[in-house]
C-alpha cells in the first residue's frame, strides 16, 4: 500500500511523479519521486490545461508538492474524510510540478495500455 502525496488516500499502486524539491537539491539533483492517485493526477492535468488557457501567472507561495516558492495554480482534489466519505479540497501546485505530472501521466497511460495488451 502507498499513500497519495496530495490527498493521502492509501491505494495499492500510485502513479510515480518525478518532482524537483529545492530543499533537497544537493542530495537529489535530478528530483525525488512522489506518488499520486489517479484522481489527483487527473485533477492536476485539468489544472494544467486551465493554466495553459489562462494568462494568469498564479499567486506566489509554497508549492504543496515540491515545497518551492513559485507562482502557484489551484488544483481541486477529493480528500478522504471519515465523516463525509470525501471532501473537496484545493491544493496549490507550481507550474514545474504540473508539467512533471503531465509527463508522468503520459508514461502511466502508455504503461497501462502495454500491460493490457500483454494480458490479452
């Protein structure tokens, strides 16, 4: 079992996303791997598409995934809740993390398609 690094849901398999964390730049110069559930992955892809359509530069702050001080874009995710089942929440991600998530999503979809062909 693994936990999603955005919403905290525990699932058997998360999508690996390579994220550059400024705090660990000397230890991990190529970035660190974070895991996202498919729900958070799709929400981030949607936010990236909205970012591309908008001319907004985002609000500067601390990214919820990499911790860097960057212009941030809102991503609406579904966070598990014991009392309500799930609650909508907004996390803020930087453009670099959104780009990494898009790349990871492409690789994930490609791997899923290849594994489906192997089993049939």
